[in-house]
C-alpha cells in the first residue's frame, strides 16, 4: 500500500514538474514570439509611415501654387458720382481678369474721370489711359471704350501677377514695372505715391 502511494506521489510530482516546465517554456516562447511580432509590426509601420511621408511630400510638390484671391475688403468701395454704362463695362473687365471691381473702378476714376476721349500730355488714351505702345502689345484699340477697359484690366492683372501686391501693381501701372523693380517698391515719385494712395485709400 505504501509502495503504491509512493509511486503515485512520485508520478504526480513528475507530471506537475513536467507540466510546469512546459508551461514556463511555452510562456517564454510565446513572449519571445510576441516581441518578434511587435518588432516586425513596428518595422512595417515605420516603412509605411516613411512611404506615406514621401508620397505626401511628392503630392505637395505637384500641387499648383495657391492663388491669392483679393477680398472685397482689399480696397475701399468705389464712391464716384459716375454710374453710367462705362462703370458696368469696367466691373465686367475687372471680374474677367480677377481684379477687385472697386479697385479698377477707382483706377479708371483716377485715370480719366470716366472720359472715354481723355488724352494725357504723355499720350495716354481713353478710360484706362493706355499708352499706344502698351495698347498694341495688348492687342486692343485704345480709342474703343470697351477694348480700352479690357486692356487696362488685363495690364493691371499682369502687374499683380508680377508683384503679388496691389500697391505695387498700381505703382507699376502708373510708373511702369521697371521703376518698381528699380526702387524695390513704390517709386519715390510724388505723382505715383499720390496715385496709389488715392486708389487704395492708405
């Protein structure tokens, strides 16, 4: 009886010891496997993050440059007395070329006072006071009110595209783009400074 009990105890102890050892080994192996899987996951995530960052950077380079759209607060409202047909034509030309309508209306008011037959002592013609040479380059007839306004709006839009600033664009319209580049800003001409201030109001 005692011998049988001893054998049973020994067998039970052996089984318990074997089971404990197996569990410990399994737990160790499982922990090692988990660590390996975690390391692999981190590596894959890092690679994906790197690819995503590279793709984002590449997509940003391919994006077109942002367009600076003038807001309605960019210039004071046109408050001139003239409200005839040329005003509607001027606003239409301004919209076509992405210019604030009030800005262009104030420019025409300053340039010619809405006199389609105006001619300056320098030879500038019409509502937007285009020089004959500039009108030829723009392909418009300066003596035709609609074409004159079309040319003036397009020329102002070109100056804004060059300088990205309405103050400088107006200065270039008045004194020429080379003068703005030469002085790296609004030229120190009394006429030009008064011109810009009259249109922008500051």
